[in-house]
């Protein structure tokens, strides 16, 4: 069975027009020197936002992002999660 090949983050960002090839090359040089993730370099250079990186990764992986920040759980459901977490950590 042939595996689907994923493009690297930088290539995806170039393909969708978020950054140029030159910006990618600069970011890759900085990444190599500092040994940090490419996305962090691109954000530090103000070339992309965290949201733009997530959007590209959603596309690449075919998985939608779920924003849990504004989700409100019922007390009953919250207590269920706590019990599950306690069971896992025991």
C-alpha cells in the first residue's frame, strides 16, 4: 500500500502563498542555527500567525481544529472527565 506523502510545513506555506521561497530559505537558515521549530521562526519573523500555521496543518492532515477555549461543560461531564483522568494516572 502506497503511503500519501505530506509536504513539509514550509512548502505548504509557500504553496498557499503565505510566504515566499526566499522567506522560507531565511527561516530555514535561522531554524538550523537556533535548532527550534520552523513555525516558531516564522512567527518570530512575523511572516505567519499561529492561526495560519494551524489552518495549513488542518489542510495537510485533513483534520479540523477544535477550539475548546469557549466550550462550557456541564458539572456532571466535568466530573466524569476528572474520574477518567484519575484512573489513567493511578
